C-alpha cells in the first residue's frame, strides 16, 4: 500500500540522473538519516543487487539489507527491505521532459504481526519524516555536483 508519493524535475539528462540515483554510495548525501552504505554485490546495479544501509533514527543506528527488485536502465528501478515484519518498497521512474528528467517516487509499506499493524501509522509517519525530501536532496546533489 502506497503511503508516500513525490515527483520532481531535475535539470540534467535522464542518463546522468539515473546513474546518480542508482549509485547507492551517494545515499548519505541524498537521504537525511542515512549515515553509511556498504555495497554487498559486485558489478553494475541490476535486479538482485544488494547493499547494506545504516541509518541514524532518533539517536539509534539501524542497518538493513536492501535489494534491487526491478531494474530497467534509465527508466525505472525498485528496492525492497524486509526486516522485523516490515516490508518497505521504494519505486522510482525516470522520464525525459523538456527541461530535464522527471523522477517519480512511490513508497509502499506492508506489515506483519499485530504489533506492526497497530503501530503502522506511527511507522509511516517516521519514514515519511525521514524520506519525504530525498528527491529534493537528489535534485540539489545532481544539479550542483554533476
């Protein structure tokens, strides 16, 4: 179920935007809570590619393994993290527009277990607070560093 949707236009060609967005080592520059990324797969990003992301949330560090579940170069990709009964999925699509590249984002959250179902609104609020501006950060990062 989708709980967060955003879109933004970045004034760069789609290949540059897609390359920067899928270079997961950039995550600490783009996502506020991310403090470290460790690549777990070799070679280019593709379906099945994995990386470990460490976030600092409310003063606590939490790590999760994230897997690329869908990948079509310069068009779209999706990532998924499953941990402690929480299944978080982020979907990105990229399209050329007259003034650059439009990036559309959709976040989905699925929960298992009574505790997670009851606290789902709180979990969504925390994730939304952490990640709602990451496309703005991506835009600033790409437009100033590329």
